[in-house]
C-alpha cells in the first residue's frame, strides 16, 4: 500500500484511540477536512510542550511524521502564531494534541500505515 492516502479523519481517530488506550490524553484542537486535510500533531508530555509533527509523503512513497514549525517548543507564542498562519492558509488542516510519554515516538510507531 505504498503511497495510499488514508482519510485524515481515520488517522486522527486512530491516534486518539491509541493514545487513550495507552493512558494518555488526546484532543482535537482544530478540525480539518475529513478526507484530505493535512494532520499536524502538537506533542506534549505531562502537560509540557513538545515538537509539532506533520504527516508527510516521503520520496520513497511512504508517509511519516516529520517535525515542523518552530523548534523552540518553549516559545508558545511563536508556536501559536505558526499554527494560526498554517490554519489561515489551509483551513482543511487538522490540529491534534497528544499528551503521552514520548508522544513523537508514539505517533511514529502507532501510525505506520502508508
């Protein structure tokens, strides 16, 4: 299934269920297009901010989660401004927060489907 595009809503729902099943917390911060909206994850661990991740199609035809946005996760204003700009340019964008131990690793290991 290399390069297959799963509906964005399916990805979001799967991530939320997986995080909750693992004892974490997941929230939809902004709802996008059910079928083709870009998915961005705002990672957190015990309420402490982590990186932003975006699902990107790689040159190998597989999807993966890649860091995006400002790298200084402590600067919440910069993160908020970045996300506001992204949503303004792409109203179909999904923004979800995953609050779980090692959220970045969790997302990468949970959604490994093309």
